[in-house]
C-alpha cells in the first residue's frame, strides 16, 4: 500500500467569508494545492455526528436491497439521471448515483424506485449531506477562479453545473495482501469531494513526486474530506489546475463505505478556458467541448484504454 503521508490540509471554518483576510489566506492555499497536487484534505465541521451515523446505516440498508431492486437504476442517460454499478470480477465494488441530487424531485424519484413505500430518513440524510458538500464545492471553485483573476465567470461557472451524489461499497478482500480494488484514474468531472463514512481506509492518491499516498484523516475531532480536481477543471483552467490521480487499495475483512459529491457541467454548457487564461506563456491546451460528449468518449474502444487525463486525448490541442 502507499506510503503514509498527507495532501495539504486546509481548514474551512464556520466563519469563513469572502473578502476577509482569512478567506484570502485559505484561497492562496487552495490555489497552491490544486496547482501542485491536484487536491487537498479539507477539514469541514458542518456534519453533525448523529447524521454521520445515520448516513452509514442508511447506505448499509440500501446496498442490502435485492439485486433486482438495485438494478432498476440502470443508466445515467435515463430521465431520472441515476445509475447503479454492480460488483463484478473486474469491479469488486458497488456504487449508486443520484444525479442532480439538489433537485428534490430527482431525489424523490430515486427513492421511490428503491422504496415504493418511501424512505424519508434516507432522503433527509442524503439531502443534508449534499447541501453541505455543495456549499464547500462552490466555495472552493469560487476561490480558484478568484485566485486566477477570472472571478467574473464565477456565477456562470457555478450556475452551469450539476451535482451527483454517489455512495460506494467496497467489501474487504479477505486477505492481508494488498489488493487493487479500483484502478488508478482521474475523475472526468470538475470537482470531487470524498468522505470515508465508516473510516475504513483504502483511498490512495498520487503525490506530485509520483508516489502513492495512503490517505488517512489528519483529525479525530473534525470531519475530513478529500477534495480532488477532475479533468474538466483541468481543461477549464487551461491546465493550471492539475487533476488528481487516485485509486483504492485494501486489505483485510472490513467493508469500506464512502460517499462523494461530484460537480460537472450541465448539458449544453461548453467547457472552454477563458481568454484571460490563455497567453504566450500558457497557450491554449484544449479545444472547447461538452461534458456529455467527453463521457461518451469513454465508451469507445480508444476511450476504454485511458484512465488518466483522458481530456488530453479527447480534445488536446
């Protein structure tokens, strides 16, 4: 397994507000972390302990549903925007997505597919988690745009995005030998915020010197989240923000549960580096593209072979 080390650790306090010295200080650290590493560990104390316990119980019950029920969630291209990935020999994990999770009707439709009788506890828990993590997502992206002097695009950048809430289950490999559970990859979207809900480790990220880093929370009293830039943010910033390669490696018998919020661009929005980020020192690196077309690329024979920085092959100049 990767060496015991940490990404930069950045504290997001309850009092953090734009235009203050604290905001400027955190913004500078966020910019540096994205430029050098592609991500960081965020300490964000806005998830009540009882809600964390509730989330773990809810996702355990969800994954215990019959395969026939879970398989109703079959395709991200369906109107509900939800998808279920079952375990297989190639993918020894399960995951479930709720796309556009901040829209109550989308979350309700998702719940009704799995629980026709309703499940208000699940809905309340997922909604709260999603809202709090989306606050962090928008705060971080605003900081990045400010740091590069393109804050005039903040509202457009944020308003043109949607959020997918994902729950993941990795069953322990039942061996003391390291087992690769999820191959090394960069995410395709803008920003990913991951939370190890039951504190069973396994997430590794690649450091700037190429070594694999075993991510463990640096705090026992404050919630720890791993924030990672994806290919789309890398392209939108004309390469100034790195995308962070990561993977999952596990040992032992414990099951790992994690949740994540993934921001991506809405249908029809063109991902294009602002003119202000293109100059002689930073020539244009990527042609404009639509996120949905980038997703389709990974269903092609060429796309299936690419796991990291696929945007370079898809639309690199």
